[in-house]
């Protein structure tokens, strides 16, 4: 049994600057990684960039630079954005790195030795921008690419094939024995019916492009960009050098639903052929529309994550993406929706609770945390934490946040009903201390639970509660028990966690 948790994002194609889709997958992976660390698991979180292929070659040519120069520029923007969005990835893999090429060739050789690669000829409809061959059946109206709607061309070339057809039965077994191999359920069904429909051998080399990893046995051909790209999940953890097997197999490949087939069918088949364990789960999330419309460059409504983080705040943006839709479904990004959530859920429910609790502790108790008490909120907090863990383990991020906000609501109500200001006036100091301890301790629970979503705000709350350490070093096992706030610790003067926003 490995005691690690390995989560990945897809590696992003460098033909485009980062947009909300990239930010969404990466933030979700970060939430999961931070949560797993909070559970005390050694966690490895990998992201990176996919830099080979015809599209990159073409774009670079148009700009009069080399493909590598083009990639270097875009990679810088991705790395910048991940730093701004507080992404805690442990490594960043680029497919142009020697360590990646080494891993790809090793995997290719293992599959070759197994006898699963043969030389043939490939002919079909081809979309250059998508770098995809399409069958007649798959083409859209007017013989257009089903993915981008552009005109496709007839293309025939010498190609090496992977015997995917050999893996139909093993893949069916994998799916039947592991109902959680693909999530959510609708995506699982999609994959299952595709595999049941029969699998054709897969072309894994290209002669039309020079910008890729040449085949060791036939340097005229480069490896198909998808074969190359998928191997990042191994090269990023050091494969084939010793040590990678402490991390492999991946526990969760987070992807967008458009690249499901590559991850849930081709990738496990390559791995089976190479004699390597398959990932534990592929989770495909949905897409975002913007103000009810499909996001596109031509409409000029592409959401820029840099701008969103600057306008609304990093934590607010992260919170919104995880709270607005059930993870796995499609969602709509609207300015009104994000502002409403910031004002009602973050500023009013959460921020106000923090401010008024700390203000009362300072006013009535000189800012010192009273001795632990065992009030009615104890059960609620412990129950919420348990529920939260179940939901987070299931990647139900939205419902996990709902559970935390239910606890926040309970504490707000508790304050209204116990009315600490009256207790103070009536000099019922023992009850006053008890009430405030209960509120403070719930806030500590809330800080731990919101930390994966809003690391910076959670740290600020942690410090307001008087802690000096970094919350990222905490674990639920150590800190998830009631009574963890030390008596006598001084709470800070509250400052608003989430400023209110105008629409
Ligand atoms: Zn296309």
C-alpha cells in the first residue's frame, strides 16, 4: 500500500494563454491536494505544459520564432498565474524537457517489446488545428471537424499503430471491477459504451510534424502528441528512475470532459501494455459558459483569470469556482453571481461572524481565549467535520462548502440566541465565557475546513485566533478534535476578511 496521494491536472497546450478553464482544473486540483495534505497524506501534485505538435509548430512559424521560444513565453505565463492563484503544485513538467523524453521513449520501448505496435498506413479526415483524424461518421455537417467546426482534409500517411483493439476486454474488466474508475457517473457511462462499441487500433505517430519526439526505430516519424503528452504523468514523478513507484499509480487525474477518451481509454491501455498499474480514478469536470453564453475568442468574452483574481481577490475567485456548481457539471460564470456570493456568503455569513466573535472576545474578555467548554456546538462542529471529509474524499467540493456554511449559520444563530452582550451586562460571566469559547472553537474548525479552498483567508483567520504557525502544517487528525484552542491565547483585533463588493 502506498501512503501517498497523487493528483494531476492535464498538461496545458501552449498554443493559448491561460483562461478560466485552465484555472478551474488547476484550482480544483489544488483544493484536493491541500485537503489531502490536511489529512496527513504525503501528497504529490503535478501540473505542466504540453509543448509538441503541429499547432505549436504552425503558430511559432507565423510569429517568426522557434516552437521552443513560443513555449517558453507561454510557460512563463502559466507559472505566473499559478503563483498568483496560490497553486501548491510540487512540480511542473514540460514535454520539451529531457526527463520527459526519456520517459516517453521508455514507455514506447516497453509497448514495442510487448508487440503492441505495428507499422501501417493511416488515411482519414484530418483537422490540422485539432491535430485529430476523424472518421466520416464523426464529421459534422458539411464535413467539418466535430470539435472546432473547421474544414477538414483527406490525409494518408505511413503510421505506427498501437493495438488498442487488444485492450477492449481488459478495459471492460477494468471498468466493471472499478465503478469509480471514471467519475462522475455520466462520464463513466460514456466511456463504457464507447469501449463496448469496439476499439480500433490507434495511430500513434505522425509524419506531418517535425516538432515532437522522434521514434527510436524510425526517426522520420514523431510520436503523436497525445501519446507524448499522457506520459507526463509518469515523467513528472521520475519514471523510469527508481522511486516513481512510491507515487504511481495516480490517485486522481483531473481533466475537462473533452479529453476523457484519451485519459480513460488510451492511457490505461498504454499502461497495461507496458505492464504498469493504471490510475485509480479519472475525474472529468464540466465547462463554463459566461453570462449564459459559450466562451469564445470571437465573442470576446473569454474570462481572464488574472483579471478576476485582481478584481475580486484570489480566494474569492477560488471560492466562487468551487461553490457555484457541483463539481462535474457545467456552470455559468457571471459577474452578478460572483459579487452576490462574495457579499452574502463570504462578507455577511463568514466575515461578519469572525468580526463579531473576535470583537466580543476583546471587549468582554480582554482578548483572551477562555477555558474549553463543552457546549451544544461541539456535536455540530464534529459532525460537520466528519461530513466534510466524506464529501471532500468524494470530490463533492460544492457540498463540502455547503456543510461548512451550515456550521457558520449555526454559530451565527447561536450568538443571536445566547446574546453574549446580555450575559455580559447581567454579569453571567461563566456562561459568557462558555458561549464565546464555543464560537471561537467553531471558527477554528471553519479555518481548517476552508483552508483548501481559501488558503490565504484561512491563514489570516488562524492568526486572528492567535496562532503563530502556518495553517498549512496542520492536520485534521491532530487539530480536528474539540477543545484545541488554548486557554489564555490572545486573539487579534479583527480586520474584515472579505470586503463587500459593488455589482
Ligand atoms: Zn478541429
